[in-house]
C-alpha cells in the first residue's frame, strides 16, 4: 500500500509542480504544501514509508512480528484517509477532465 501512496503522490506532484523528489518520504512531504494532505496525515504516511523501508531492508529476526501484525491490524486507516484526500483532490482539480 505504501508503494501505491508514493506512486499516486508522484503523479500528483508531476501535475502540480513538474518535479518529483528522489526520496519516498520527500514525496509525502511535498504533498502537504500542495494541499493534498495535511501535516497529520503526512506524518502518518512518512512513518509508514519508514516502516516499509525497515521491512524491505532488514533480514532475519530483527523485526518484531508483533509490531508488524499490529501495524497491519491497526494502522490501515492512514491509507483510507489518503484515498479520501486524493478523491477530494481529483474532484476539486481543474487538471482532470
């Protein structure tokens, strides 16, 4: 899901400012001044990006299974909120016909 947030964020940034940051967390950060997301959602999404990076680049028993399970069970609301904000952005955008 985090990859989808970044992909959608990059698309929005290309429309809004013709540039896309090289770093995933920076993509999320750049969506705030554009008005797509607020700071609270930005913080949650940056945390998700960081968590994804830990999962993707850490091997063996270093990652606690309970933390991963908790994130999957209790932190999905950030993605629902992101979809709602993107829907609002698309509804209000004059870029999309």
